[in-house]
């Protein structure tokens, strides 16, 4: 009788823990999607250990997912790089020593995304900061040229796990700028966002 009560109590205890265990076990799976690695995004630099104190984004650089519709909708100003994720807030920290990729303004460039889940896709689109933007403040729409300098339509097709497309970099840029890359998923209300620090020459 005592043994039966102990087994029953143990079973109830395990069932009680299940809601706590399952989210931890599957958290990384549900949110696995994609990031830019050319030019390297801030989340990718965190993954590589090029920047310290990044928080959990260093283990899941593919998870910068937020509402789509940028620039009219999407993440809030000041939280564009983290896509409104409080846990990923270090991505919006302009005081960090983010490595800059040197690119030539006005030249052709191959953009590369690494995907861990190849969602049906509406498009990829790319934005750049305005001349005279303030690199000491978190990124906002007012600091970006809101006409994309490159748009790559996918019309609902599923991309490969490595996405490559070539476009012309914006002309008339010098020094430190940021490229804001957006991947719009076709069959959900979300998109994926990547911030890359650029040194234009």
C-alpha cells in the first residue's frame, strides 16, 4: 500500500514537471530559422565569439524573428536589430565593439543567408542607414533609407538552406553604416531580421 502511494506521488510529480521541462527541451527547435553570414550579422558575430556578452543569441543566431511588414510595420524603433526580443537586446547595443565588414559603395556584392528552416518565402529586402546617421543611438526607421536598395522576390517558393543573391550596394556611402536585411516568410505573419555593421569605402 505504501509502495503504491509512493509510485502515485512520483507519477504526479513527474507530470507536474512536464510543462517546465518540455519548453526547455524544444525551445531551440521551434525557433530555428536563419541569419546572414555575408555580410556577417551581429547575431553571427555573437555565434562566432567575436563579440562578448551577447546573451542567448550566441547559441541561436537564427532566431531573430519578429512581425513582418517592414518598414510600415515590423519591430519597434530602437529594437530593430533584436526584432523586439528582450533576450536579444544586446544586438541593439550601439556601444558594443561590433566588427565592421569593409565593402565598396556602388559595387556588386553577394549576400548569403544560412537557414536552419527553409520557410516558403515572399522576399528578401535590404536597407541601409542614411548619410549622417547617429551610430551612437539604437537603430530606428528615421536613421534608415526606407526604400530598399535590393529586393529579391521568391513568390512563395522555398529557398535552399544556403541562400545567395547578388545585388548592387548603395552608392555614395563612406565610413560606418549598417545594412538591415529582412527575410519575409510567405506562410506566417513573421519575418527574420539581421543587422550588419559596414565600413564603406
